[in-house]
C-alpha cells in the first residue's frame, strides 16, 4: 500500500489507519473527524495519544493482521501547508 497525504484525501470517520509524522514515527490508530473541535477536526487516536494531521500528515488504511509499514519516502507530502 502507498502512503496518502491527509491534505489530498482523508480516511473515513472511525477507520483504522497507520499514520506517520516525522517527530512521532509510524503508529496504528483510528481516524476521527470532529468538525466542532476548536483545534483540529482531523485527529488520530492510538495507545500513544492523540495527534492531528499537522503532526502526522501521512496515512494508509490498516486492515487486520497487517504488518506495520516502513515510513514514507519523505517526511512531509508536497501539499503540506507551509
């Protein structure tokens, strides 16, 4: 599977995903869309805590029994806001 930029496409609400951010590495968690959140409507929840798409701009679908993927080739997607 390929890494997907959060700024190109978002997972479905509640979908299990792998996500990656340069300061945090690769994690597995669940995506939640919370449109009324005052900080960010796009968050990932895992055992490691909660991050948003600015912390983890890459994601890919996670299916049962999948191995944890290697990090993406670049730390930030080309469409990451500057």
